[in-house]
């Protein structure tokens, strides 16, 4: 059941705006061409996906949809690019504040990634006033569809086909780093953490409506993750409402490799001295994770029954130095067993 994220059009895109520079340039014709290419070359059923080539709008395609498989599985697929608002923190403003070129400053660090939490809160308050609502990933129409679909579902398992990490990924350096790095960071503001009010709205809805046995199957991060997601991102006051399973890319460079490169020459470099050090820091700052491997390629599979959901992460070895495949490509498997009615997965490593 195919979906997209950002690279069908532009890295970290929103609506019909590309984000290669801080300009956030609007490219409606290119967005529509990307829509058409996706629908023409992706195996989809036009009973589920709609596309209107005659429409001049960039929203001439609808790919959010749901699938019901017997009594046990309801798959709810969302679109987290076509209707989303711009990233909450303005890249051009961050570039100017740091004395950089406001258009070509390349300031995704501090605006989209490793964003100080007070900065995110300030920008969200301003944009909420401007929009008359909190900045959103799903948009108002799709949000209501998501709520209605989950509320009315009678399936044992409600599986959210979700493009972006839902689990909290924060990094608290307030007591350990020198100024100006001594802050609480939101690691990835292109994901759900970067739209905190909208995220709380959806997760709070699951709690308010007593919708249980919800799991998210997620990509984008180039990592393996399994974690509990709460209605509010506090391990003391938040209520678990779903479990998020993030699958690594089969061939893409890992999230760890990007973070290591981006942290080079800064006091943050010590946190990425090795994959184990980085994963340990993330676990320490985000205790709701049951499993982390941010330096991985691979794939995931899941089996659901009336009593449990079993997810298996299969980590594969990278290509050999000469570009050939390793003789034994499978590096390890990790199994997660989640009982119906529970939000606590049982983890078995190296199975």
C-alpha cells in the first residue's frame, strides 16, 4: 500500500513549496508534475486514490485512504506533505539571527533539526496567531477524516501508515554543554515533534475516545526505533496511546551518519562518537524507547492476530567496499511482541 513522504517532490517539503533554500520557493507546476509521475508509476487502485490532471491545483491528487482486512486489521494511510503548513521555525529568521544569508544560509540546523525547545514554542505561538489555529501536518480536512476513521473502527488493531516519527526525540544539554549549546533540543522538527500542538491534538483524541490497540508503522528517519507514544510528551504525566515502529531504509545512509556529519566541529560531536554512544544518549533522554538503532539499513515485517502484533526488524549489512553485496546480507533480527490491550512491547534481540 504505497504512500509518499518528501523526496517525490522536494526534501522536507510542504504543500507545493520546496525547501532547498530558506526561500521556501513555491513551485506549483513541479508539484503537480510530481503528483502525476507518482500516480502514473506507482501501482495504486483508483478506487482508493483519486487524481484529476485537469485541475490546476497542487492538491489535484488524494492519497490518504484506509483499508480493512477482516476483523483484526484496519490500515489507515495518511499524507503528511500535501496539506501541511510550513515548518514552525522560520529558517530565514534563524539565518538572519546568526548573521547568515537569509536565503542561502543553509540553517536547517537550529530551524528544522536540533531546535531549542523555547524557540519552537515561540514560533508556534506566533504562527498560531497568524493562522488562527495551530500549525498542522495533516490539514483540517484530513485531520477530521483521521479522527472519524479511527473512532469508528471496530478492528482489533488500528495500524496508522505514518510517514514521520511520532515518538519523542529530545536532547537535554542544559546541564552538560557550554553556552550557547546548553539547551533542551527537539532533534527533528520536520517530524511530529516539530508540530507539538497538532501532535497533542491527535494523540489526545485517541485518549479521549478510548481508542486502543493503535500502532504506527513509520519510515523517513533511516533508523530502527520502537517506542511508546503518549498523549503529551512527559513520561510522568503522559498516558501511552500507541506504539510507533520505525523501519530503516533498505539502502539509504543512516540517520546516525547524517547527525555525525552535521555535528562535526561542535561540542555535540562527543555525543556521536560512535553509534552506541549516540543511541545511549537518545535512550537516556527519551526513556519511552524500547529499542533504538540509528545506524542501520534494513526492513520490517509485521503479523497481527486477535491477541497480538509481532513486528520483526531485519537489519542488513551494507554493501562491500567494491559495491558488491555481502555473501550473508542479514546482520540480525529483532522481534517485538505487543499483546492486545498493551502498550508495552516485549523485545527479543538477535532472534
